[in-house]
């Protein structure tokens, strides 16, 4: 693995993991009232576009990070719609 790919994978891992505390908190409290639905939807759209970009470029760091982030945002969105 080259240095640039490693850098991308580390950056992607950190930004993706930044959603973990929010998911833990939402599950623990049962509340997603403090999450903006519009922000989550727009962010998901951006992440999906980055994922498409990564696929076109065949860049594993971009693909992995954005696929994982999309999954976490999808989880938050499902919790948001379920909890109101």
C-alpha cells in the first residue's frame, strides 16, 4: 500500500468514526431530536456522490470511507425517522 492510499484510509477512518458517538448517544437516550434531518440528508447526498467518484476513480480509500459513512448516516436517518 502506498503512502497516499494509507493517508486516505486513515483520514476516511477518522471521519467515518466521528459518527459513532452520535449513534451511541442516540441509541442510549432514544432521542434524535437534536439531529437536523436536512443536514443528514444533504450530507448523505454528498457522501454518495463521493462514493460514486471513488468508484469511477477506482480509489479504495474513497470507496471504503464513503461506503461506511453512508451506512452510518443511513442508520442515523432511520433512527431519526423512527424516533421522530
